[in-house]
């Protein structure tokens, strides 16, 4: 049946940066599709709150607080999952930060912090997940979260644009190496989505008007707009889709 293609029952998904915002939406969406979910966040408070919300809906969920930019911490987190016999079948590399400053005023430490969190972490976590997927021989799914800024740059966010552009090529490189092991690696490119992180931009009348006027959909995206794409890329429905980026942007890039 068609519904079986999208059924995630029996699979376990790890979502980084899932304490709130888009990461939480991905976690809730995959859990609703039947997956057991492991949510990661560096903030214990966000993690506890997210766990409570998901558990209240009856979803099978556990939390792991670790720094996705710390290779040793990531390795220890996966070792802990191994010890508990938790196999990660699906990984969503969602953790990310934003930092706005013109390039000529940007310090290397701030550049590095954005690159580490938004790009390097996907390599670090992805390597740990893929090593185990390959050893198990059952394949798996890795979804890296890019952005419309994977393709279109904007002033004052050069580190973010560079990291999100790099994620596209990282996904393709992962696909090139791991497709032979039945691992599919793809990227989602969200447009301007209204979350806690973007609320201050939406509260700026000028920026809010620009988002709505520049987008054929004439609105901000909602976190739930991304769930269908995430479930598709996590499911058997996408078993021959690899190394691709799917933009979920209301048509914003189509009119640039």
C-alpha cells in the first residue's frame, strides 16, 4: 500500500538541535510517522521541555544533550546509544546558528563558530551514524538541513551562506561514498520559516514586508510545512533519491 512507503515504524531517528524550532517539528513529524526518536540539544532546559511535549502525545522518545561540534562528545553519545542497543536508522543534521555582521567587520572566531555548528557538525555526527549504518548492513537515511541560502546569498550572513552551501556538497559527497551501502543522503532547503530564531525578523516591519513581497506564497513558512519533506526523505519512498536538495520555500528561489 502507498502508506507503507512513508511508514517509519521500527526505525529510530536522531535529530540534532531538536529542543525547539524546526528540529522539534522534524522530531514530532517523524514520531507521528511511527519512528522512535532521539532528540539532541545542548540546552538541557529546551531538551526537557521538548521531551515532555512529545511524551505527552505518546511518542517513543529519548533525549541526549551533547555538543555537536565536539567530536569526542558526539562519539560518546553514539557509544551510549550502542550500549543501550539503540540503532540510528535516520539522522537529521539540523543543529545550526545564525550570526549577522558585514564581512569586513566579521572576526574569525565568529566565522568559525558558525561553520563549526552549521557545517562541521554534520560531518562529525554523520560520520558516526554512517559508520554504524555501514556495519549493520541495513542502509539508512541522512538528511542535512540546508537553506535557501545554500543557493542565494544575503548581506551580513556570509558564514551562514557558506556553511549552508557547503552542506549541499557534503551531502553529495556522502551520497557518492555511501550509496553503495544503501545509505541515502539528501538536503532540505527551508525558506524563511517563522520560528523562535526568526521571530525578531518577523517583528521588523520592513523585513516582514520584504519576506512576504519577495515570495510567491506571500507568507512566512511554518515549521509544519517541512514535515512532509522530512518524512519522505526518511522513508522508503525516497530509496533511489540521493545527493539532492529539496527547497521548501514557497517558491522564493524560483523568482530570484
